C-alpha cells in the first residue's frame, strides 16, 4: 500500500495509545459471485480527521464503506472503530459509532415522514418519548431541515433529501460519518451549501467521492484506492497536484479548475 | 428524483384546516367504516334512507371544503359500477315503465338506483377520509386501530416507493418511444416485458440497499415504535360518531315505520 505516498507531508497520525476512529487492516473481500472487490485495503482515521476517499468507479470504495459498520462482514483482515472490532457481537455499538450516508438518499429515507426517518435510528437504540423527539429535532436543526420534519421524503428536492439523510445519520450521535458521494446530483449552490454544512460537523469524516473540488474544500487528507487496494495516502493538495497520479487512477481535476487553489490553503466555501 | 413536476401517485391531500382535517386519523377511519357498514345493510328499497345517508356524507365533504374538481376526479373511479347499475334498469325483468324513449324495468331501476347510491356514498366516504388525512397520519392511525405493525410498515414502504417505481416506468417508456418503439401488436410487446423485468430487478436491488440503510441505523428485524400520539379525546370520537349515527337513525326510523320494501 501507499506506494504513491509523496514525500514530506506524512498524514497526521496520533501517538500510540490513542484508539483510531477507524482502523482497517489488510481487508480483503470477494462478492458471492467470486469477483474480488478488495485485495488488501489498509486505512487509519484518527478522531476528528476529515479524509476524502477517491478512486475510479468499481475501485471498491463503497464496498469498503459497507465494512465500516458491519453491513458486509469481514472475510479477511480486521476493521475496528474506536478500538472496538467490527464483529457480529459488537454490531449494535459499532452502528452507533459509525454511520453511513448512502449515495442515493431515496435508499436512506424509507419512512413516511422526515421526522420518523430521523427517529428510526435512535428508536432502534432504545430512545423513546421526549428524549427521542429532542434528538430528532436537534438532528434536523443541525442540517437546517427543521421545517421539513412532517414532510414525506418523496416530496423533497434532492438537496432537501440529502440534508434529511444526513440528519438520519447524525441522530445516531456517531463518532464517524461515512458519506458516499454526498454532492452527487446536487446543483452547484446545493454543493456549496452542503460543503459549508459538513464543515460544521464534529464527527470524523470519511468522504467517498469523485468530486475533487469537494475533497479539496473539505478534507485536508486524501486516500486513493483503485482495484481494491490503497494506492496513495497524503495531503489532498499534494495528491491533487500530481497529474500523473490522478491520471493513473482515472481521476482528473474539473475543466477550468484554478490550480492556484492547490498551492494555497484549502478553499473556504462562501 | 427526476420525472418533472408530475403530481405524486400517493398523497393527494387537499390542504386546509377544516374540522374534518383536525380529527385524528383513527377516529375518521373508524367512523367511515361504521358508516359504510350501515349503508351496506340498508335495504335496496329504502331509497329515502339512502338519500339521507347521501346527504350526510355530502355534508361531510362540504365541511371538509374539498374542491369540487378534486372530488369529481376521484369519483371517476366508480364510473364502471354506475354503468353496470344503469344496465340493470334496462335488462332486468318485471313490470316496465317508460322513461322518455326507453322502456325500463321497474325493479331493475330501483335496484340500479340503490346500487349507484351505495357506490357513490362509499366512494365519497373514502374520498372524505383520504382527502383530509395525510398518508403518514393515516398509516399511523391504522396502526393505532390495531392493524398489525408489519402490515402498516409494508403499506408505508409501498406508498414510499410507489412514486419511484412509477417514475422509473415513465422514464423507460419515454426512452423506448424516443428510439422509435411504438407497439401496435401483441408480438411487439417483447421490449415492454423486458423493461418490466429489468425494472423488477432494479426494485429488488433498491430493496437490498434500503435494507442496508436500515441495518446501518441499528435495525434488528422489528420496526421500533416511533411516534407517541396523544389519544383522541372523547369529544372527537363523539363528533365523528355523528355520521354513522345519522345513517343508523335514518335506517331505524324506516324500519320502525311502515312502507319499507
């Protein structure tokens, strides 16, 4: 792994003794049809880090994400969250700690109203009555969607759905949020608003994306995976300035991208 | 979702905050079921009773201030039943009466009018409930009336994803039309069937992704009890009970009095 790790800017890592927010070691996974999705992925996220996970289609990004809170069981290798191993016995606590926000908000929002959807997770944790209501209200407020509480998800716009989907995950009070393509399908303004919103969140973030602008704006560190292995891990500005690296993994900066943004500090969204 | 601004398949609720809108869903559903039962057992000959019941439900629809067009479009569903009822008057036997150029069977006419009246009353009742109750409330209300939770959940999922499925169907049809597919004969139905097949697979895959999203938030196989609604007040039950009570009273008066066929 980390074959393309540029010299100099090593990724931040906490000293020994601090439990990693997420630790993945030598993770391998093949689907039931025999196709190999992960061939030994290793990754460590320290508490509070915001990391972008880049890679071409079919690289194994989503498969990796599905391991982080035990939706897919580990076949080979190890995954831990906050020092707790992702195993059948720990699933309830793991799913409290690590929350996934899926690429298609229509998969995430399945209850009749936004509020009930946000309540679904904490209710599974055992919250009831006023505690549950307070949690729901706070989560919707945190994403600026308090006014959507009573709405049915299929009547919401893409941006609104995305916010409510985020609230459903925040309602679990997670330590780690894994976002799969959070800006897909959003118009430019919706993307800006979402990035500004994500910057306000406290959990450790792992952002799966093709949107290199999003990676640069939100995540100081980037990990590239391709063909089921970790290929690069380093500061986002450095990796995105490496055209050869990007080209090798079918990644490219958008047309008209202002390259000076790569030498400056991360772009602050308006 | 894409698909433009087509009105949703489910959830056609007329907005407004009338007295009917404010009643809890379970109260409305219970009153509607009781009312329809009374209408159903009203004898076919008791046209006066049916008239009272019809006026009663029209009063409810008026109280709910449902727009006329909203009601009329939904009433169109029962048109085939009305045609069948009208045919009864033409084809039934027995003594005949002349209405304009037509010679109609008198018992057939009575039966047809009764069937038409009951059909319309039943349809108006469901429109009055569905048109004044948001679907999430309706589902929650059915749950509080004792409908098993798995059934309520299933109904909720169906309504939630009905729009997406209908949307997918529209997009596929459009894509096929755009490439010149204009089926005229049964032998050309192949592509349509294939598209339904892929749609089934996509729906199944979505089901798996939704399940993953549920697992991710701690789902272990049983839907958690989420909303705790205040119990309906006695006054609300009493208000809603007025409708079936009026219907039953009209029937009782007719039974007690002479002249009921």
